[in-house]
């Protein structure tokens, strides 16, 4: 479907921008050559277009940053602009179209979480989820980002919620 193609393009763009952020922060000669050769040329890093971190990229001293800037910088460094790139989160996310196929939900950790060895690169890592939200918010094809209450609660919680409604 068209919506799935758009979502795949958005996720691909986000992963490319995240890789750029990691490569630029790493700064080795290998990464410079890789950037020149690959199709990643002229693609901004997420941290470069996310407003709170963009203006503070050149300021690397701890004294010059406020706590919000430091929070977002750390979120990107330990999230999608990290070496692992939140690969487990991207490989397991599930796209659920909404009515009319004009919007969609991203279901993270659809199989009740990752194996322990993949925890750092999964949606169980709050830095992965938070940096994904920031990346979605700056993507030109995304109009709004909202968090919804999870649909799946597990039987015990769902039964408790149902009994409280009666």
C-alpha cells in the first residue's frame, strides 16, 4: 500500500540521518570516505536539524550547555545516533494503519520486548524511543507525533481495567 511505502521511506530517512550523526560524531577518516562514497552525502544528522541540539553542536564544553540541551544530546548519542543505531527497535517495529490510511501507529517491541543481548538497541532503551520521537518530529513528511495508551495490556491488567469500569 502507499502508506506502507511512505512509512518505509520515513524510517529509511531517519536511519540515514541517524547514521550520519554517528559518523560525524565519530569523525574518523574511514567515516569521511564512507560519507563521500555513499548516498548519504548532503543528508543532515538528526541532531543537526533538531532545534535544541542544532545550535549547540559546536559548544562541546559541559559549562556551556544547559540541562535540556545535555538531555537531548545524550539521548541522540545513546539512542539512534549511537553505534548500534537502535537496530533492534527498527527491525521489530510494527506499522498499524489508522482509519482512512492517512496516519499510522508504530508499535514498538511487538513481541513483548527483546532478548537481553539486544536490549540496548531495542525499544526497551528509552533513548531509542525518545530519539525516534525527536526524529519523527523533524521529518518533513510527518505532521504530528502523539503517544497513545498501549492497546495490549496483558490479560491481568485488561481484566482489572474492565472490572474498574463496571
